């Protein structure tokens, strides 16, 4: 059974701290750290690991242990919304695993985090039975600064752990979902209003693409703005379609795309589909890709 996990941590400016968390994951048997990357503007790091359920759970606990010891959200500032030192931990079925397996792992790991580190844990996506707490954005609204007041209101007791935030680590969101692509498009402008308007035009919650979540951010260190996205179903809303729409929307404001970036890992099928779109390849099949053909029995 192979399960992927993509913890997002609220630290992206101190490489020594991020490296210590990566090392904590690497020391766990039964799991492999596939990738990790940091963004200074967002002040956030994303780790991608995979392994059997026992190894993945232990790796997450090792990561949380380091994060709780090393991070303090009272002094944390960055562009990306956050409510926890380890902000969100999704489990994704990869091979020989079902969504039910990932839901069970999310609940087991969430309970262990709350018990061991006294950090409140909210379940989300497929792991949550509460319709009001399926969506990550709804749970995280108000961020760390508004967390204590939010937790004191009706309906916001955590699924596991204390009924008040951890003083430095806040609260965590743990869940199970299908694979998504963290995809950002940087614009050749410093006009944050343009990035926000484009994000509103493409995200599902404001009338855009069904499988797109988006927000506009300022990358102050570079003097540009970014449309930051999660593509939750790349088959039904392909990368190329999103890119072309952002390009057209930006042009309406007299702005060009500077570059795009993928955070973490991406399914090869998503990139193959983009290549097929832009090259206009007639009758293209996935087994025309050499590596795909070699994997076939």
C-alpha cells in the first residue's frame, strides 16, 4: 500500500529549520521524502513524501515534533494564509490504497498529533463528516490571529485536541483527498488588484472553473504579483486551459505573464496533456511517451 502525503509548513525563510524538518522525515523507515521546496514570500514550505501507512504516519509525527519545537506563529508573517505551524496535512491514495484507507490514516494521525503535541486538529475534505468543514479555506478563514475567537464560537470545536489554539503552533488541518496540482502564474506587474481580479475570474467559488481554487498575492521581494492556484482535478480542468484563461484575463489589463511554476510534484499525465494541447498533436496517445511504454509489461 502506497500513500502520498503533502504537509505544508509555515516556514520558508530559514533554510536550516526547513532542512531539519526534512531530515526528521528522512530518518523514518518505510517512507521516502520525494521533494520539498520553500517560498520566502509565502513564508511556507511544502514537503512531499510517500510510503506505507505506518511510515507515513510516523514521518508526519516527526515533522510536527520539529515544527512545534522550532516555529512560533506569533512572529510569523507571509503572503499565504495559515492557521498552524504545520498548516495542512493531506493524505492521497497512490497505489494499492483507497480513499477509505487515507481517511482512516488521517483520523489516526490527527488523533495522535492532538494527544502527543496538544495541538487542535480539524479534519477536512473526505475525512470530515461535517459539510461546513470540508473546505480548507473555510476552516482556515481568520488565520492564526483570529483562531482563538473562532474556536470559542459554536460549531468550531476541533475534531481532536484542546478547545483552544496551541500558543505557538495554532491548529492543524488533516484530511484525505485526490491528487492536486499546486500551480502559480507570476505576472509582469506589481498591481495586486490585477492578480486578485484574475483569481476571482478563474476560481470556482466566484464563478470560474469547477476544479480551481485561486488567490492573488504580492511577491514583495520580486516586485511582482502572483495568481496562486490549486488545481483539484487536472483531467476535468487542464493546466493549459487555466494558463490560457489567465493569459487572456491579464491581457485585458495590459499585463503579460512572466512565468508559471509548479510547487512540489505533478502527475506526468497533466504535463502530457499540456504538451498535446500546445503542440496540437493529432491522435496522441499516452503510450507514445517513451517512459510510459517502457513501464508497460
